[in-house]
C-alpha cells in the first residue's frame, strides 16, 4: 500500500469519551512490548511515528492513526506485564474493552503475539473475546527476525496448534525491523 497521508487524529485516555469515526478501524491488540507501535511504524513507513520503548507499557492511550484519509490503524495499550500499578492496568483494561465493544467502525482485530513465546493466558482470553464478539481474528506473529528459519517454522506450527485456529482464521508472520511480511499484512487489511 502506498502511504500518502498519515496523522495521529485521535488520542483516547481512560477518562475520554470514545469517538464515533466515519472510517474503517483496524485495532492492534497484544501484550505490552509485543511490538504494536513498531509494527504501526513499519506499516506507515515511518521511523518513529508511533512511540516505542524498551520498557513495557509505553502506550497508555488508544491512538487512532489516520491512513490516507481512508482508514484508522488503532494502537491499543498492551496487556500483561506493563510496569504500572494494578489500578492503572484495570482502567486500561476497561478502556480497551469499552472500545472493542462500542466502536461501530471496528472491522478487524489483529492479535499480535511474539513468535518466540508461548501464547499466554491473557493472549488466549483476548482471542476468545475476539471470537465471541463476532470478529474473525487475524493473528500476527511479530519479531520474526529474531528466529532462524527452521525455528520460526516450528514456532508457527506450535502457536497455530496452541491457539486452535479455526478454518478461515489467518496467521501472518512479520518483522517490523526487517520489513518482513508488511506487504502481506497490508493486503490482508486492505481486503476488508
């Protein structure tokens, strides 16, 4: 996809009202530090548009990135081991749940998983929520450049089996750093 226009249009915090947009939304969910912001930067062909950090929990708001005035890529706060207190994590959880339930333009939820890790209980809960909400999940395995080819193939098979992917549920492998799988991911998003 050719990126001609990018803008961070909307930032939603825990006390903000959810917006009703007029463009399709594609949300990125996943653990803290799984690479959501890095993947958004790779998709937008920008070096550091979405803020990234080595410290988990950098994204604490829901960020709506306007792409070509045609769609929003929505960066959700990470779940899991973010270095925040329990109260903050609970409020982020409610904010994410509210967005996922109430957005009228949400078309697809991309569940990002680190290809080197076994899916966690939180990952499995998010996958279950995506399915129960009537969305067909798109599993995106991140950090593909961190494994050798044979290790990656083995992990892909293991994760697919662990998630018990149904017929039609897709899984893609990407590397934001090396731009692996970025075009294929755009093809999948644009097909909606």
